[in-house]
C-alpha cells in the first residue's frame, strides 16, 4: 500500500503522518491493501480552477476525485486508485460549521473521495446516495 500526500497550500497546517496512517486504515478496511492513492491538499483558488476545468463548475468545492480507472489508459493497473484533492480552506470552514476538528473534516472528505474512486456515486440516485452514506459512516466509525 502506498499513500502519497502533497500539500500545495502554505497557510493551513495538517498532520500528514496522521492522515497517512488513517488513510492506510481506510484502504485496509476496503480490502485495498495493495492500492496506491495520492492525496493533494490545495487552496480554494486551486480547487476552483480544477472544478471549472473538469466539471464545468466555477466555484470552489471541498473534495474532487480523479480515478485511474477512467479516461484514456484507465484500468491499466487496477491497484492505482487515483487522486483525492481536498481544499483545506473549505475543510476549515466546514469543520467550524460542524463544530469538529480539521482532521475529522479532512477524514470525512477523504473517505468520500476514496469511495468515489471505487465507483460509489451519490449523484445518480437517492438509492446510490444512501448506499454511499452508509458505507461512509461504517468506515468513519472505525477511524474517528
């Protein structure tokens, strides 16, 4: 299992070691011990640019997922899951709104992003949303 973390923003501190350890637990819980995952922490400005470029939505979002199973060359290596990109600025705001820590919010977003990489999709129907939410809760109770 390989978890790569890169923090491209400089204003918000996050404990990369803790996030990496908990991400490894998430992947283990999902029976993806052999997988490789990249996590990128960015600013609202950067995630807005990516959101506009790839989804046509010109505003910041909290998390984006880019699966290695999709697009040209997709599925070449089933162990390469893809990238989860998280805006730490948005995560800070959401953590404050919900009254919990930044790390907890980042883990919530991370689980959500990883499930998208594995094919879960809450946008297709209420039934899929329910399945994804149940799986998120199941994983989060084990790491938070």
